[in-house]
């Protein structure tokens, strides 16, 4: 009969095995930038976005035995989460007297890629990864339409059409629906290309955290806290309302509670919507997220 102490130790070992790879990869990127070593962030970001992530999405969806209905339910829950967070965020910013154009994207769009995908894979395995991919893809759709529209003041459907991940997901679903086997040479190639994605995403996140500067600390800290608390509440509420359990419930809550996505800063810088404060929300929400991650994982596992 195992003692309570051994049980607690096993729980902490499980949590550490999930958190450590994410933290170590991000720390490598942070240290790399801190010591001034060369790193072409723009090139790596384009490589990951155009090649790595689409390959990872395709491989995950084709190979994992997840029902299409489950993916559709997760996609629907994601759309509902974005809508609710946008509504709540708008009310908070209006009452607070802050710019909706500048700060609503930071409240609504979490880092479901760089942080969410690795955590879902480590916490829930291939099934969790596939469901996290569904959440990530829907977020990308909204971020490159609603997010760009908010930051730029105009809708950009063209920006969405240039996102390779959408085509990779559509192609993977076509293979699954038609029950067609991917040629082995193609499967091996895409799997190899997808393999570099998660480490590079986390290293690039660490690079970004070291390079971004926290501006307007109080404002940034409040928005960062709202992002995490609101995301958790919305994820949990939707999971209960939609009858999610097990891996689906865990992934929905996990992805909804992720920190502010780096893309929000990139759009803010491009369209000059208080980029210093938005950069602060990225850094502070990520630090807060890493600090509270053990509690979140204990809750969802």
C-alpha cells in the first residue's frame, strides 16, 4: 500500500514532466537573447508559420484517432469562447476608459500555439494535441480577421487567406473524411518537418520575452491578469455548459487560459496601437501563466 507522501510525489513528478520541457526550451531562448547571440526571429517565425505549424497540424490530425465530431465540438466551443471573451473584454475596457482597439485583442487571443500546443501534447498526449490544434486553428481564423480588424481598423480577409495552417487542416480533414491513406514518403516528410516546430516555437517565445520591454506596468499587469482569469472562467463555464469531460474539458480550459499571444504585440506595433503596453501584457501574462501553471494542471488533470 503506497503512502500519501508517495502519491503526492508522483503528482509533482507528473506536473514537472509537463512543465519542465516548456520552461527549459523557453529559457534557452531567453538566455540566447540575453547573451546577445544572433537569432533571426523574423526568419524563424516565417519558417515555423509557413512550414512547421502546417506540417504539425496535418500530421497530428491525420495520425490521431479523434472523431471528427469531437474536433467540430472543440471548434464550436472555441468560437463561443472568443465571442464571450470579446464581449466581456469590451465591457471591461469601456468601463475602464481604455482603448478597445489597442487592448481587446490582448484580452481575447491567447497564446494557443507557442505555449498551448506543447502543454496539450505533454499533458494529454496525441488526442489532446489534436483537440488543441482545433482550438488553435479557430483562434488563428479570428485573430487574422477580427484581430487585424481591431488593430488596423479594417477587415483583412486577405491576411487570413495567407495562413498556411488553414489549408493544412483542410487537407488533413479531406484525408480523414475520405479515409485515404497518405503516401508514406509524404507522411514521413511532413512528420519530419513538423518535428522542429514545438522546440522552435518555445525558443522563439523565450527570445521574444527577453527582447520585449514592459511598458505602462500597472495597465499591462491588469490586462494580463484579466486575460488569464477570464480565460479560465470562460473555458470552465463552456466545458460545463457543453458537457465536456476528460481530455476535451482539460484542453478547452487549458487553451482558454493561455497568456497573451505574441501576435497581438506584432499587430499593435504594425498599426501603432500602444505597442509598449501590449508588449507588457505579453511578458507579464506569460510570467503569471508560468507561475500559476502547476495549479492549472492540477485542476484539469
